[in-house]
C-alpha cells in the first residue's frame, strides 16, 4: 500500500501529497517522506536539510523565498500543528506557468504536504495560532544565493486570505519584481 496519494496541481511540477493514515485504538501512523515514492514526482535529490518553524500569531506571513542555482532547492512542506495558506510561485524562466502562483491549505488535520520544485518561490500565511512546520530541502541554505519577492508584489497578486499581522523586516524589504526579471534559469 502506498504511503501517499499524490496530485499534480497548479503550475507545472507542483504536487500536493496526502499522507496515508493507518489508525487504530492507540492512535495513528503516517509516513512523512518516502524518497522512492516522491522521486517519481520530482523530489529527485537527497534531503540536504530539514528545518522546523513555529509561527505564533494568526495572520503572520513568511516569504516569498527562493535560492538561485546552483543552490536552487526542492522543498517538501508539512504542517505538524495548526493551519497555513501555503503559496508557491513559478519563477522558472521559459515555464508555461511563469509567475503563476498556487496556494494550498496545509494543516495538522488534513495531513497534506506541498512538494515545491526548484525555481519556485515559497511563502505562507498562518491561519491559526502556533503553526509549526517541517521543511525538507534538497539543498542546504546558501545565504549568497538567497532571494525573495515581496509577498504583496502586484506582478504576482497573491490573494492572501487575512490581513498581515506580522512580517519580518527582511521579508517586507524584498522588492517587487521589475520588468527586467526574466526568471530563474535552471
């Protein structure tokens, strides 16, 4: 029996992964990651880094972040507590879905994860208090390759569900895209 049900969605290469739950009177078991199954839908590299975040306030925003090649990363995002509006934006040069975004509600309750390919920016807004996430990355954090887009960039026009209650200075300082932005060349 497969550990996941995988649905390709939105911009090409983006997938929602529903974890199969095996429950009994003791509780449940759910596989969070399986390299063999997820390689078939794009997580085709070893996990280089696992990060955990806790965002306390409902309405807080983190992102939109990405890394330039050769440090471009695949991300696998899961929520272990709370609920978020998770956003991925296609920044791949020449992509038929260039600058299109997709949002997915991820929560501890729905046990969905988002598989985000290289060349996408990622961010989220908390829909509940005390949201805790796990991110699996195919490439380690590289500060010199890091970049971001302002979450309210009109060129992307993400329809965030709530007013922003918190955003870091770093994220609010990310500039909007300019006409010269040609995308991320992978």
